[in-house]
C-alpha cells in the first residue's frame, strides 16, 4: 500500500461513522458498556463475546450504520492483535519455559535461602516482581502460591504477612509494566513510547509495591489471621526435574527484554538522531518484538538445556505455552475492536471536548474511566482497553512522557477494588482459604491501595516532568 493510500485510509477512518450529538453519544457509550457488564456479570458470557456484542450495541445506540460498525470493530480487532498479539505470545512462551524448567523455583529458593525472618515480606515482593515480569497474573499466582504457603507454614509466618507482598508484586507488574498485555494495549492505543513507559512504570511501581506489599501486609495480618491451608499446596514444577537452571542465568534471561527496551529508551534520549547507526541498531534490538524473541531464544539454551529438555520437549513446551492465551488474545483483540468503535463513533472527540469544558486533568479522567469500567466488569484488561480507547484522543498533543503517564494512569485505574465479579478475587480466596469478607479486607483493599498510590504518583510525576 502506498503512502498516499495509507493517508487516504487514515482520513476516511478519522471521520465519525455517525453524526449523533454529544447527548446521544454519551447515552450510547453508557448503554454499550452496560450491555458488556450485563453479559459478563449476569449471563456469565465470555468477555470476547460480550465485547463484540457490546461494540455492535454501541454503534446501534449511536445511530451508526451497522456495516460501518462491523468494519470499525474488525479493523480495531485486527490492528490490536497485529500490534500486541505476537508480544503476548512470546511472553507466554517465556513464562511457560521459566515455570516448567524450574527456573522460577530457582529464583524463589535462592532469594528465600538468603532472606532473614524480618526481611521475608520484602523477599516475597522481590520474587513476585521478578518472576511476574514475563508471566500473566493468573499464571504468576499459580506459580507462587505453593511458595507462599510453604514459607508461611515452615517459617511459622502469618499467611497474610507473606501472601500480600507476593500478590502486590504480581499485581503491580500486571497493571503498570510492559510487556504485560494491559500496558501493551494501552501503549498501542495512545501511541506512547514503550521504553519511556517501561522506565516510568518501574519508577511508579517501586514505591507502589512497597506501600501495598510489605507495609500494608502488617495491617492485613492483624485483620486476618489464618493458617496456610495444607490442601492447597500443589506440587512444584522442579520436583519432577533432576536438575534446573542456575540463578544467574535465569535472572539474566527474565530481565533481558526489559534491559533491551530500557537501553533503547536511553539511546533515544542521549543520541536523539534517527539516522545515527547506534540509534538505528537499538531501535531494532530494543523493539518489544526483538527483545522478547531474543529472550525466548536465549531461554531455550539458559533454561531448557540445563533442565535437560530435548528439542521435542522444547517444541511441546512452546505449544503448551501458546494454548492458554487464546482467550486472552481474543479478549484483547475484541477490546481493540470496541476501542475503534468508540473512536469511529466520535466518542473520543466527545471525551476530548468534555475534558476541556470541565477542566478535568487528562490523567485523572483516564484513571476515573478505568476505575469505573474495572468496578463494573471486574476485568483489568477490559478496563484498560476500553479506557484507552476512550481517552486516546487526549494523547494527540501530549509530550512523550505525558503520553506514557496516560498509559500508567489507565493501568492504575484498572486495578481498583477487585471484588466478586473478578476471577482473581476467587482465585485468591480459594488458594488462601479465606471467606469473602476476609478476601475483601486483604486482596480487595490491597488492589485499591495499588490503584490509588500509583494514580497519585502518576499525577505527581506529571507536575514534575
């Protein structure tokens, strides 16, 4: 496709597919989101189907021709999967390799062996943050729960004193730090710089995880004092292996994509010359695709080979790593379709005008929208992709750093108060043997602290940089 035809296509898609006024568009958005919420919560429909139907409903409520709504949805789905689908797949493969090779267990055991009783909550935060970098939240929970329960039982620790820091580390990584799907989708939607977002995400994540993890766990342990349930301690992956990768090699593999992406961001700032050879090299090696692909290939040698995996076992491992993410890819893609339907309906422009009229800071507005959708749907990913679509026009005139902060504001809002409509709520409740009230006092409140602290830090950074 020529550059001229691309520009013509962009001009066509920039025109709203409906001429509805602000009032009708506002009602259409509320009804479209209500349809999604109702289908997910009341009828227990899969989020992919709910987002697809909700997108069509939004277009219909806005008075747009259905054929144009379908075109908007499918183009949004395609562009989103094209932008982040391969990255999610590579992250899933790396996570599966880390888990099955015993590399994750090696990191856990090494850190725990060197941690004193007083520093154990901080060790759990470190473990969860490092191990959680390439893993989906649910996979991270399943991987770390055996460690949390065993440490609590053998060391006679309060379960909440050990468990809350681990959950905080996983959750903060999930919401704020690429290459997790939520931040990646938001970066793609608002056209933010990934390296800058990653650097600022880590900057926001560190104080957030300290407050929501080790600090809050002291309070949570007093409120909820429960023993570690024996029935929930599953077998660890490395118990079936004769040997496993070394600590240094495993840690280097996990951190490789992060280092490459941060290096690209640093070179962009220092060199600032697109034609310079060094910047061109780092533009390639620091791109998310190459960085994650490099980590996967390196992992085959640093994780797979030391664990004694044959070529056939590695091939099977890749296949098993990809299978569980089909649902995630479809949800993310449908979220992108919903986002494009919002944009093409003129909703994004409406949000832009409202934010000007009401004088609401763009970052605060993004956080509030993500909070509302999170509370309604229970899904951090749905909240992120929907909020990103709504506020994407706000990023048009933003600086590189403020566009990155917009992504983090959305990510922070998407973590607010997990409750009974969130799968993560029930996962934590069952694994830790809690009742609903205890889960709200610990897990739900911890998620709220993460959201509020991270949101406040993002707003503070926006005043400084």
